[in-house]
C-alpha cells in the first residue's frame, strides 16, 4: 500500500508508522514535512525521526528505502508541492494519514487555524484529486484517515456523545479545540454529502506508552505532575474529575490496524478510556507517593497539593497572573514576563482538568473489537473491584519513572535542584514558576 503521511515529526504518527512497517509488508510512504523554526531541513528532521523509532536497524533501513520526502508549505496552493511531484502523488497514493496539527492551547485563532483547518482542507483537496484519478482508471477508492480529538466537542455538562453522522460541539475550551471542531465538521460534511471514504479518529488525552511509559511530549497531565514535584502548585481543584488518558501505543495500534486491515473506510472512532478515566485525586496521590519514594534529589521535600473550591483556585491563578504582569510592566524583568506567559499556557490546560469531561465510547469499542486486534485502552491507574481485589494493573509507575529519568523531557534540571536546600522547598513557591517558554 502507498501512503501519504503528515505529522511524522509529531507524537502519534511516528508510532503508527512503526506499526505499519510491521503490519503492511508492502508499505511505501510519502512523508509531508517542512523545515522547522530552528532551520533544520526536511532531510535532517526525517533522519532524526527515524533514529528515534522503536525499530531495529534493518527495519529502519527498509523504511528509509521505501520513503520519499515531500517538502510542503501549508499556506501555498497545493501545499507548495512541486507540480510534477503533486501529480505523482495523485497517481500513486492509495491512502492518506493526516495527523499533523498545532496542539498548543494558547495560540490566536487566526494563527492556529492555518495548520489545523486550512491544512486539513488542502489535504482533502489532494484526496479528491486522487479519488477522481482512481475512478477514471477503475481503481478502488482512496481513504483519508484524519486524527482529530475528542476535545473538539468543547464544553459538555453531560457525557460527551458519540453522535456520528451528526456533530454538535459545545462552546470550545480554547482555540485548539475550536479549530479541531471546525476541521472535523468539514470532514463530516464530505462523508455525509459526498460519501467520501474518510475515517476520523478522536483520541482523548494521549499519554506515554503503556509498554514503556515513554512519551515524546510532556504536556498537560505531565506539566501538572511536574509542578507538583517542584512544589510550584500549592492548590488544585476538582479532585473528583476524571482525566481520560489513553496510551500512545494503544492509539497507534488501533489506527494502524484499521489502516492495514483495510476494512473500515467511513465514520468516527473515539479512542477513549470512557468510564475508566483516572480521578485527579488518584493521580495526585499516586504521584506524590512515587516521587517521594524515588526522588533523585536528596533532601528535596515535595509538598502535597491542597484541593480547594473552583472559585478560589481560579481567583488565585488570576491574582498571580496579574501580579506578574504588573511586575513586568514595572521592572521589565524577563523573569516576570516568562511567569505570566507560563500561567497563560497552563490556563489552556485547566478545562481538561477542572471541567468534568466523560466520553462515551461503547459504540467505538464495538468498532475497535470488530476491525482491529485491540482490546480496551490500558488504564493509567490500578483498577480494583468492589472487594478491593486488583482486576487491572495500570501503568502509573512506567510513566513516572520516565519523567524522573528524563527530567520531564528536560523541563527539570535535577543538578540545579540539588543545589538548593531542602528548607527552600518546605514552603511552596508561587505556582507555575517552572513553566518554560
């Protein structure tokens, strides 16, 4: 099968490609890629991704041999792809995996709409051209696999429904959710009005691998755990809320199975833990116990987080942000601007933690059981029955071991932390100071 793939430098798509290399012996790839802001070219970026894959050397060599890089510019017509190469894509591509997106929660709408909506529309234009070409020559229809998010539904007081072929999102939590909802609505329209073969995947919060605990990005719940470890988050709220966290390797396994088996071509698959989400308080309690026991910094004291009412929590956050903004205006010290920006970034995470979001997933689990070899998502937390007997072992410890091994991907400097006295950590410092730009 010949695939055109976006998002190879992201979090999920590289793992999907790893799986496809094992499940599709004839896989050939065109990878859409562009230079990054640091000036790294497409070849260097691709080589860096290949080196990071969980494949042996022969498999990596095989992937390189079967790959062609397609340099793109999202804002240009036909993605700025060379006309001859664009024609080649139309002639040869059988399936598209569109997993590229800007996943930041603090971007202006006009900025984030380009990678999340405009890019998706241009990917559909490519699909449409491929479809017309294949119809002309009597070939099977191409399929577009689009990675959306369960959080495209925005604010829902009730469990978030699986309403395909409908889609009724609430008020968006942030511009990321807003643009992902817009892109999903666009794709649904093509399914419903044109009967196109499009599969929309809706993962919830993507965590580290259930097998290894490793992740490529340390966002959302990782940031909260890191701030707790650093003593920078004295207060939190909504301890009863459940975080719907699914491991990246499970998400990739479902997507790659559906792509490789080539039996399911139209609809929406929600990749969620549903009722098995982890309570915020459980995440805190297990994290506190683990980090206290395994702390690599001698003498480091980790304070417990106090759970307070929502109004108090949000009041404290706003007071801190205003304080740092005023201090920056008065002193022009970059430290205060950085802390104010850190709070603004963290505010984008709050809807995922402080608002109750329960995702229905029974319909999608039926699809997953029918079209893949996967079971339900592995739980982050240990699950016990009513008698207290362990019925499902979570992968808490693997994730937390990874954070200590990597310092949350470099966010925490343990050597620097070790130079401070334990006394400094007995009283929590102002929250969010550890957030980096």
